């Protein structure tokens, strides 16, 4: 029986899934040659990654096999990562996606891609995932740079983490920073400090915030409401740290992390 994870009806998801499968098949058959302009290749891999990601989310909602969900998530991660790599050779004005999209790609790469993709991911520079000047004072960008550092050597910039947390707890911080960014930073800090209790608490907070958005917020009619990628990414990093997550939630499909 399909999972009820947001406001998308089962019929709508089935129709969207059928359409996206056709688009995915069409996109796979139209791969540009390696000699094509970087912007052309970047557009191809971005479309391919977006389609594969949405298909994976919908397959999970439809309770299809985990192997099939993982296949499309890996295709999404590798394709979106390639698109960001190609941005190194594209004028910033030609790039449309921002820090939030890059965070999603990082999450997917950590969750289900290999060590090679992870090494390539932490080499992506700021200018490849945000517009010139956009990174100044952007706490999400600060977090992404902190996450990249952790992926490279399992350390964090504690000063940067404290600054982000202080801002998120201030009266001027947007609600989404308090709900989402704060537990992401806290969870990563907990891993670096070997604090399992704080790590699991951060995952729990992320799931609670994600569920609220999936049922009543911006994600109620979006396929990404099916899975809390940020929480699943923290769970994966924790598993590598010999931390066991015992949180039960449909938004946290821990089976996707099993070998």
C-alpha cells in the first residue's frame, strides 16, 4: 500500500511517475557528446538528475523495492554532481540553482553514492553552487562549507558552527533556519564531538520539521516531501561513526543505508 507522506494523492503520483519515466527514458537517449559546450552538458545532467531524484521519491512513496529506489537516487546523485562540476566552466549568469539545491545533491551523494563521488563533491567550490556575492553572510552556505570540510577529513570549523548556531537562535533568524539549519549544524557538530545523544536529537528535530512541511507546509505537494534527506544523510554519517539510529519514521527510510 502506498505511503501517505504528504498531500499528493496516489493517483497523481502514479500519473507523475509514468510521465517522468518517459521523460527520463527520452533524456537518457539524448546525451550530448563530450565535445558539447559545458552549458549544454550541464543542462543535460541537471535534467537527468532532477528526473531521477523525483522518480526515486515517488517509487519510495509507492513502496516499490528499495533496490529500485537506490538505483534512481544514485543516478540522481551522480548526474547532479556532474552538473555542478561542469559549472566550473560556465559563466555564473548561466546557472540557476542555488545553495539549497547543492545541499540536496550533497545529501544524496553521501546517502547512496560511493567514495569517489564523495571526494568529488567536497571539491565543488562556492562559485559553482551560488551566484557571485550570494554567499556573503548566507548561513546555509557556511553550513555547506562546514559539511564539505567534514566529508574531507571528519572535522568541522567549530567557530563557524557556533556562529551559525548563535544566529539561528537569534530573534532575527528566519523560521526555516531555526527549524532546519540549526539541527543540521548541531548534528554535524555532534558527530565531530562523538556525541550520540545530540546527534540523534538533531535527526529527530529534522524529521519533526520535515513532517510539518510535508503535511502542512511548502512540501505538501512536492515529491521531496517523501524523504527527509538531511536527516537520512546525518544517519548515514552516524552509521560510519558506529552510531546506531533507532528513530522510526517513514520520512527516514534507514533501509536505504543498508549494504
